[in-house]
């Protein structure tokens, strides 16, 4: 592998954004909803969280504010500001309502989120519907203007709300209809604006801060036009943060100090951003406010794009994604998207140990599967130059019907716990199970011509299984010991160590056979494994001895599924995994932006983990898993820099 350039992003100067100068008086007041109407501490925390979300969004938007509360407003009213925001005031008292109406009569404006008294909603030109929960994830993903829009209002504000209050204009006008994550409109208005103020049908959330910033900028700019100057910053010292840099000026200085060729695109973006910012003053003076905002926003976008372009692209490198048997948009679209981002391999699961998602001649077909997704994936892969390595989900029974699993149980093929059957898993020592898995792998690389096969779930389901009669017989035969008390002696007794060794060998011997057979029929086909993160512990818990697989040359590369957002923990595990691999095969690190973890990994987080993996010695990465959001929100970011140029598949460990 060629020498890798020093990383600007790896040694980035961490500096704080330069704060905008304070106005003579606060531009807006934010009312903490401390009247809870008898609700308990959970509601109090919700109110604080939503209040803080608005404060943080205002800080990010560069809009100064003054803090208030229901208690203060009830006693003293609101301060002399043009706009006040109520993030969550669920129990407005009569006296507070009187002060709020006096505030509107000054005149001044209110922006109210999610809940308030019906009378106040009517004053703001709308009626509030009942609390409505999303019927499916992403049902209330974004607010889009139905026709006209507010100055500075974007095409879509991605609030991704879990619950909403549907709104109906009653004197006001709808400036936002809820759309699904796929872009389909719903019947619900989510933003109503009138001369007195605005109602937003969803609560503010810290998780959606960029969208909340967009929304508040548009609404406050509508009611306080003198703020357009603040909303269109023209000083590069006040545009930021850009990546890890406090401002565009700081990032520009770092780029100027590094003459690496791969940074040319980032430098060009920053030069263009400076040019746009220099035009803002003239545009504002000419009254062309929307163009001034657009120029400032574009400058910020260019700065962020330059940051993403400052990540280098390497070759050779394994760049993969895991996928299901079917993918959003179909296989042709999915692999076209991957190829456009210079990914070079995809790992769709196409069979478990019990059922196939394609029309296999070896293994029963999953009842819910249709067509031939394996054929379609491979055809698309060949068309766009992306390798397809179908996954076999080891001894898992996913996709098998209840009837099929019952038939397997009657045949002695289902794994046993000490207290009964584990219908989700096959017995790893059963000859028929093993032969079926071997033959499935061979079918994939011969009949279908797959570029390789990857094993996932190549393990036991837990440390106390399988303890069926076949496992007892094979354990005694292959170890030469007799077990008096089964399974106690092997689970907790004197034979426990021998039992763990035998379980590991049972799994490894299957992989050994697959390796030998694939070399006989398709020596060019790749064999890899998606593995658990902790070889030391999991080799006993699950019988997955993947370091031994590497040491014996049974796999061409491994992908540890290191799904965690915390960077310190992630790097600690990558360091261990690289040491276990020992430089014998490539390690394509498993990164989980859509794994079941909290918090989920953002595109920036994925970049950070890719860079950490590269720095710690990995030869590639695999993302979990392909979906439309990956194609739309992650792949374009990676393609700007980290995967900006094509890469051959790494076949050897980097020395």
C-alpha cells in the first residue's frame, strides 16, 4: 500500500467559534415552561430539555436572547423584545395569559411550540389538534412550505418529530406541511404563521438542532427584519465552526499551512466561500436580503464541504456496506449509489443456516422472499464494478418458517439449551446442518458466480448451548472423554475447559472445510467473516475463535462489528482487534451508523471512525447497513473526500 499523507483532520486545531458581538438588548426572550399543571419530575425534565434545545439553537444561530419563565411572565410580563419563544408551556395560567396578550398588543410576536392554551393558539391564528404519534419511523420527518415561504425558510426543515399536534389555520397561514422521510406529504400542517406570531406543531429537540436553527432563523427574521444582518454573517471569523475549527478563518489558515495536493479541492471551496462573504454587505445595502442570506449560507456550506474534502482517499482499501436481501430502491440503484461513492464491495445476507432468500437448489426458500435477489445484486455489481459477497448467517434460523423449524427440530437439527430448544439456532455439530451451509457457500460462488462469501453468525447463540444428544456424542468421540453428568460437567464442571475448546473447533472445522472446498472450485473467490468485537471473551461465550481463523489462513479478511459511538471506546477496541489480527490479513472495520446503539453515529462520526481505523492500521471499513438514509446522508459526505477516488480491494495487511 502506498504511503499515506499526513492527515489535516487528524491533527486539527480545536478552537472555539468567535462569538457574534452582543446587541444593545436581547433580540428574543425564551420562556421556560415551569408551570407543569400538576405533572411530575419527568415532565419537568422534558420542559427543561426543550427549553435548552431552543437556547442552544439560538446560540448556534448567533441570535442573542434573554431567559424568562412562566413564573416570571405571570408576575412581571415579558421584556421589551420584538419576539418571545415558548418552547413548552403546558399550563399557562390566566394571569400569564393576560401578560402574553399584552405583549402581543405592543405589538410584539410569539413563537409557540407544540402546546399552549387554546385561547392563545387562536390569538396566533391556529387551532391545535390532539397529540398524534408517528405511525412509522419518519412519518413526520420534515416541514415543507405548501406554496409560498418565509424569507430564509428552506425547502424542508428536518425536525424528525416523534409526536406532533396537527394545526389548522384560523386566521393564520400554513407555512409548513409535514412530509415523511421519503418526501411524501401528509395531511397535517405543522407551521402556522400570523401577524401576531407562529405556532409550531412539534416540540423543539436537541437531536434536530440544525433544523431547529433553520426554523428559528426564518421565523425571527420574519418578525424582526432588522435581524437580517445577524442572520447573514459576512465576516469569515463568524462563520463556523467548520469541522473541528472555530471559524472559516481558522480553517483557511490550516489549509494554507499544508501544501498537500489532496487538499486542493478544499482550498478552492474556501476561496469561493470568502468571495461570497465579501458580497454580502453590498447585497444587504441594496435590500436584497434573500440573496445576502443565500450567499452567507452558501459560504458556510462551502466551508463545511471543504472540511469533508480535507479527508484523504486511499487505495487499496476495502470499502463495503452490509445489506439485507432487498434494499431501498432496488439493487441496481443501490449499487450505482455505492459505485458513485467509490465503494467496492457489498455484503447482502442471502441465506441463514436454515433458509435462503434466493431460489437455492441447496437450502429451503424463505417463504416471504421473492424473485432472485442474489442474481440481481451480482448483475448490478458487475455492471458498476462493485464486488458482491453474499452473507450466510451461520447457524441462525432467520427466514425459516415455523413449520420448517419444527421439521428441523424433529430431525434433531435445532440447538438445545439445558432447559429446552433454541428455535432460533441450528445445532453446529449436526452433519446435515453443516453440509447445508457448506453447499450453500459453494452454490453462491459457482452457480451464481459471487465474488466471495462472508460468514456472519458463525457461532453458537450462547455459552450454555448446544447440549443436544448429537453434541454429547461428538464431544465424547472427538475428545475421548466420557461425560457422567450431561450437561453439568461440561457447562460448569471439570470438563468445562475441554468443552470450550471443542465448541471452538466445531465452528472452526466448518470454516476450514468451506475454505478447502472454495479453493477447489473457485480459488479466486474471497472468504471473509463478520465477527464479534471481543475475541478474548467471545471465543468462550460464542465459540467464535476468529483469531485462530486468521492464524490458520481460513479467511481473507475479517470485519469486527465495532458498533459504538464513543470514540475512545471505539479506538480501544480497534487497537485490540488489530493486535489480534497480527498483520496477517486485512481488517475491514465494522462501523454502525444504523446499528441499534444510542446515540447513533452521525456522518461526521463515521468519518472520525474511518480515520481512526486507518490510523490504527485497518485496511478498510464496512458500514452497517445500506438504506436510503445511508445513500442520501452519508455516502455523499464520504465521497467528497474519504472515498473521493476509486480504490482497489485490499488483499494484504498494511505493513
